[in-house]
C-alpha cells in the first residue's frame, strides 16, 4: 500500500501524463498519416475530386475495366481472321495480365502492354479485310479503348498522389514520421521507385 | 509405334481440335433464345425462356439468350460469351448467358445499350444470387428459370424507371414511400403552425381589435405567446374609512384623474400614449 502512495503525488502524475503524451503523439501522427495516404490510394478505385472542376472524376479502376472490355471486343472480332492471329493473341494476353494484376503498378504495366498490343492490332486489322459487321465492331471497341485511355490521363489520380507526397509527406513532421515508421507513399499509376 | 497407340493419339487430336473449335463455331438453336448443346434443359424451361423473350421484345426490344454447352475448351468464358453475342448479333439491349455444364463456368454479357445500367458487378450479383447454386447442383432447369425470371424483373424495373409504362399514381406512391419520414416531419410542422395560428387569432379576437397578419415565425415568439390568459378576478375592495367619516380630498377634475389613455390623434409623440403592453417584433413592412 505504501508503494502505491507514489501514484498519488503530483510529480508522478505529471510524469505519467508526459509519458502518455510522448507516446500518443507519434502514434497518432503515424495513424493519421497512414490513413491519409490510404485515402489518396482509394481514389484509384473511387475517383478523385477535381477542385478546379468541382466534381469527382471517374476512377482509374473503372477506366481500366472499360479498356479491358474494349480489348475483349477487339479480340472476339480479331479471332475471326487467321491473318490477325498474332496480334489477337498478344492483345488477349495483355488483357489477361491486366485482369490478374494486383498492385497499381502491375495494372499500369499491364495497361501499357495492352496499349502497345492495341496499336499493333489496329495497324493490322484493315489488312485482314474484315466484314462490315466486324469493321463496325472494331470501330466501336477502338473508340471505347481510346476514350478510356484518354480518361485515365485526365482522372487526376497521379496529380493527387504527387500533391500529397510533396505537400504532406514531404513536409515536417510527416517526413520524419514516414521515415521512422516506414510509411509508404500512395502508389501512383506508373512505375514506382 | 503400334496401330492402337497411333489411333488413340489421332483420336485425342481430333477431339482437341473439335473442342477448341466448338466455342467459335456454335450456331444458335432453332429457337434462337435457347441453345442447349449440353442437352440438360427440359422443354418446359425452353418454352418459359421463349415466352419471357416475347414479352421482353414487346416491352423494350430486349433479349435474354441462354447457351449451355459441355465445354468451353481453351477459351475463356468471357471471350466465348462476347464472341457469341457479337456473332449472333443479339440486340443492343439484350443479354446472353453462356455456361459450361462440365466445367461449371460461364457468365453474362449484355449489349452496349445497357452496359452502363447493368455493369459487371451486377452481372456477378445476379449470377451468385439466382444461378450458380442450382447450376452447381445440377438443377439446370431451376438455375435458368430463376435467372431468366430475375433478369426479366430487372428489365421491367429499368424501363419503368426510365418512364416507360409506369403511371403517375405509381410514381407518386413510390415517391411517398421513399420520403415517408420527411413527409411526416412536414405534416407535424404544419400542424404546429396551424395550432399556433389559431391561438394567435383567439388572442386578438379576445382583445377585440382587428387581427394582424400571422407569420409562421411567430411560433418562436409572437405577441400571443406573452398572453397569460384572462386576468384573475380582483380581490375585495379594502374597507372605507368609516361611516360618516371625512371624505378624502377630491382632485381638481371631474371623476378623478385620467388614466392617460387616449383614443384619438395627437400632435405629440407617442411618449405620452399607453398601449396594451406589447412590444414590436422588430419587423417592418413598407418603404423605408
């Protein structure tokens, strides 16, 4: 009981309070920074609010789905022609890699591969002498693919990541906390170092 | 190499080629809406799908096409389904379900006109809810019937939402149900305001003066809120100073002093008037 009396003193209370504050502050900062970084990355799936335009743009994930749908349509059209076997197979394979991609960087790489495959396919398609229906299908799916790629460039996601990294994670004390607790910045849609 | 071995290898090759080409060389069945290459559906189910489609075509030109095969082969289910949809030129507002009974895989694809309103997530949901359990159990008739029925309901809701075939009355009911709490709140507010207005009018009626216009913000503190009801009756008068005793001195005027009230006009400022004891609400209506 005498040992417990020490907890009644003001000095002890002050010391405990100081310890709690010292421990809680960095922990709170870590949790906040982590949460903020996660929120930025959520914008990849939910869309980013564009301040200058006053609305939430479509999400990168949705545009990638559109690109995937377009690629599938092109593959089904191309599979009717032996002359397009190689280009169709590459486009099909690129699409599969997008469907199986897990991280944002993997999705980026798969999309880049799909873009290259699309360009090769588009170049070869007229040479296959397609039917009118297949030509219409090609035009429709190509438009969808091109639109989705353009939409991705204007989605504002990478800009939101850059802004967060430079203005929040690059500033004190977030920079220190990120270094101490090894907090990763949000993944941009590109090759991340 | 023995003849038997050669024959078995040749047979395997032929089967592989035929399986791989099945997917892409499939023609629609005689009914178009149902192609049952796997031979698992009853005639009743086929007739049901056809009858749903004839109603659907009248409703909106949509189509629900069912394709059941044994194997997709080396082709992914989505490529198979989309390929069939395009090859058979199913309507732009139509849907095609393709499923493989031996591989337990398959899916739905829809026309470009309804892709936005029936996205991939919804397709998966419908399949999970109405199709896969029965399909995996081998109850193909139930699986197809349940799914086609639910898809038809979706079409009805979708085209009703877009303003085709729903009456004003049905829309009104739907609006009321969706906003029931807001409506209850508004009705309560209206009842409170009406009750307060009634009290306001009784107040001025009791005063015997013309009733000024009521404003709804008076519920927060109008002149009638300070009215505490009729005055209680006066108490008995104190006794006079004795019979025959000296009278108190009279005032200089007749009948005592004036209470100060005046009903006419005066050139003076209002400072010399006395009204009923109320206070201006502060509002002003007129030209400033």
